[in-house]
């Protein structure tokens, strides 16, 4: 399952520094706009402490985490929706991602210029959202004549529902509200708009790039969070995050604890991003590997089996499942079975995050039933 989050923001807010830290990559981070002309793509492992404990319990030779994809997209500027600053190309890159992560500058640094001259997170958020909204309005403007013609010639209830949803979305966007923020309250069914690939209908999350001394300022964090609700907000210092990945684990932890933190901001970002995309993990373990598999929230047991191999879904019979917590409490699979914590689930079972699973299928070694 390949889903991606586009990292967007104004120039010089720390996007590429953040991306480099996320992926331990060397994407160009320069003190001028458009240092990133083509999107950089990186696949990042999702932090999961459960895998290490499973590997120890089962004597696994390898640990394979779930992954997600981040795309570093060049800086957006005012007028991007009209093609300013190579805007059309950048907006097209955003359109190809499944969610949007806005990086907002809140740090002061006289050596790193701000395109608008001063630091104002609320203005920067408004600038980016305005460009995305304008791009969506252009998409709707192009689509409306076709939709109106289709509903005139064919009184199709589904087409009429789509047209109503598009008009409602246009009204919301005209008011300056992103669809992610306002669709639910306005009764706009985003599923009906899926074919338009609207930018502001994507899930949003925000990263505030702070100065180190601001990371512990709870009042500041609360104020910044209120600017982006209901989206999730992550607070970090991108330069510190870049330093942390170069340190041994014990030294990195000591540095984090010195700043009053228990884990890197990057770990929070990856986990929040994973959840924002509506993803969950189930786990498998054995001598060969302990592994986290990615599924959508609400996936059934056969659908989860199909992530390993499509034949597993086709030949699914049942799944032997124990929750991770119950397994750890028991201490081993035999003890978990003795305690009645291991159960057999059928085709209607909805997978839960952290299920430890072994699938039973009716397939032979050559994949035939």
C-alpha cells in the first residue's frame, strides 16, 4: 500500500531540512526560493517499539517496520494558483499526494530570509491555504459546465448528487474555508468529489518549525494549535532533528531529555501522518522476521491477508489472532493460548491495530485451492 504525504510551505521555512532529517537524504536545502525544483521522494519507516519486543520473543532475524512516503515539494508563493513561482508544477505535485503536511516557520534567524520579511505563522498558513483554495476553485470552474450538461441531458441521481456537492464545495471555498476543515460541518460529502482530486479535500497536518527554546512553551504551542484545528499540529526544531539523526541513540536521548522531550519530533510526525492517512498496522512474527503490515482502518481479516499476498485473501479460511498487549503479558504464544487470549477469527473480523496474526488459508504450496 503506497500512500504519500506532500511536504509543502513557503520558501525557507525548513521543508527540505525536515525532509533530509526524515529520510536521512541530501535533498538540497538552500537559503533561497525554489531550491527544490523537482519533488524529492523518501520512504520512511514508522517507529514501532512493539517490533523489537516481538523480535526478541520470536528470535526474529529481521525487523521490518511499516513505511510511508514523504514528498518534498518546492516552496509555494503568493500567486502559485496563477502560475507564479512555477506554481502550476508544484500544485500538480501536491495533487498526486494523499495528504498535505504544511511546514510553518516560527523560528527567528536573521541569516535565513523570509519571503514576506517577517515571521507570522497565521499569515503564512493563510497564504498557502488561499493558493490551494484558488486552485480548487479553478478545478471546479472547469468541471461545472460538463457536470451541468450531464445532469440536463440525463436525470441521473448520482450525477445530480455530485453536482450539488460541487456547488456546496464551491460555496465553502468562496468563503475561504478548506474542504478538510469545513466539509463535515457544511454537510459536503467529500466522497462525491473524489474524481475532481481537489487539493483542500485532502487530510491536512501541520509542522511548526520552532526555535529550540520555544519547544517547551506550552502557551505558544496552544496558540499555534488553535490556528490549524481540527488538523493535528507537531512542534519541532528541524535543525535539532537533523542533528539527532547523526548521534548515537543514547546521546540523542540525552539531548532530547535536556529539552524536556521523550522522543524526536520526527517520530511524532511519522505516526501522526500514518494516522492522518487512516492507516493501521497489524503484526506478524517468527524466526525469519517480525513485521508490521499496513492496512486501512476498518480492513477485514481477508483484506489484511491480501496485503501479504493476493492469494492469501482469495484462499482465506481464518486468522489466529492475539493482541500485542495480551501476548506481552502472557510472555509467549503457548502461554497466551493457555490463558485463552488467542482466538480464531473469520472473514467478517475487523482488524485492530496491534493484532498479532497468523493466517490460515486453503491454498497449496503452488497457490492453488
